[in-house]
C-alpha cells in the first residue's frame, strides 16, 4: 500500500479515488474469503482425507477459541501483516464467526490499513530522499513485517 501511495504521488493519480477503490477491493475480498471459508469449512469438517482431518482440522477447536476471544481485534490487526491478512477472513468463515462481528471489523481494519499506508506513501513519495532510496525503504518495510514471524518461529523452535 505504501508503494501504491508513492506511485500515486509520482504519477499524479487522484489519491482519494485510489483510497476508495482499494477500500472497496479490500472489503469485497474479505467478504468473498469469509463466505468461501464458511462454505468450505463445512466440507473440510466432513472430509475423510487423512491430511485434512489430521493436520488442517486438528487445531480447529483452538482456532475457534481464538476467534471467540480475539476475533474482531485479530481481523483488524491482521490487516497489517502480509500472509496473515489472507487467511484471517477465510478462517473466520471456517470457525463460523457471526456475520455481524465479521462485517464491522474488516471495514475498520481496511480503513486503518489503507489510509495509513497509501496516504503515508503519497505524502512522502515526493520527497527527494524517498525517491532516491525507494528500493531500500521497500526492503526495510518487508523486513519489518517479517520480524514478528521470525521471532514466533524461533520461539517455537526453542520450546521444542
């Protein structure tokens, strides 16, 4: 999203239209993913496939408890983490999160995520230093989003 903001500033693209377009895309994508999870979750629960039954569905009770406790917050905060943001709405559908709870949280997450990153990219995108060091900035942003996963993986390895 930061990159989109920088490109919008450089190409004189209307940032207001862009934010609204991205907001709509994020909401529609989340809704499709939620309904796919809701539909496929029923099929996954009935599956006799060894891998699905013993690996994918084994942790479903834990996922259901997580969504009951942190579902709304997880949807909002998960927006800011690559990879995670793809699976959160799908899993919300699989664990049958109530639609009322699901609808408001992706909207809040999308508003925060898109506004923060697109507008930041847009307003700092014209700064000469940013233009000259955009590749480095992009790599640092990617690294910063991967750090929590690396920490989590390393702590999981240490526990074993």
